[in-house]
C-alpha cells in the first residue's frame, strides 16, 4: 500500500520476536487493518470509500458512508436526550 497511514509493532509474549507491519484505520468502524507488504488495499478487501475518500475495511466497504465520528456524535445526542427526560 502506498500510504498505509499507520505502523503496528506486535510483541509476542512467549518469545523475543517482534512483528512490524503497516496498518490503516477504517473510517467507518475504526477497525485497524494490517496491510501485508507490497499489497494494494483491493487485494486485502478494503479500498477508499467513494463518499468520504478515506480507507475502509472489507466489512464496511460498499455499505454506505457513515464516518465513525458521526456515529459517536449520534450516540452522544441520544445520551443527552435520555438524560434530559430522566432516563
């Protein structure tokens, strides 16, 4: 992937082995996706969302565009409403 956007370092608890890999975060579900070396996002099932032009994982690709931040704002609004009516 040309611009993965993230870098992950995994430590194995039983050994001294350290695994380093490129990653990207899905803009819709906030899932961290590991990108194998020299692979394009379409090879691993993800691609950029056509609506928001940000990387999306295989599970969210093609299901519409609801960015993670927007989902959080809806949850906060719902909580404020419930508090205002005493629930």
